[in-house]
């Protein structure tokens, strides 16, 4: 079985509130996000930015253009 794409996971979360889909999406993207946030000199700020990204993603999932 092929893993679901990020878009499929987001759609699953938006349509049914699937916590497992959102968790998988966060797990996949967290490493990439923190790699980008290495440019930020404060680890606390990097954590705050990451939290804001995922909070915004969760809140906006239903209005994402792919859904």
C-alpha cells in the first residue's frame, strides 16, 4: 500500500477530523520545517513558529483550495 500524500492526509483531516491523519502530516513536515527554522537564532522562537504553522494548518484545513 502506498502512503497517502500530504494533500490526501489534509483532506482526510478536513473532512473527518482524523487525528491520525493530522499527526502523520505533522510528523512528515516537522523535520522539514525545523530545517528551515535553523535560520532562526532562538530555538524557542523556532518552536513558536512551528506551533503557529500547524495551528494555522489545522484551522484552515477546511478552506484549503484542494478541499
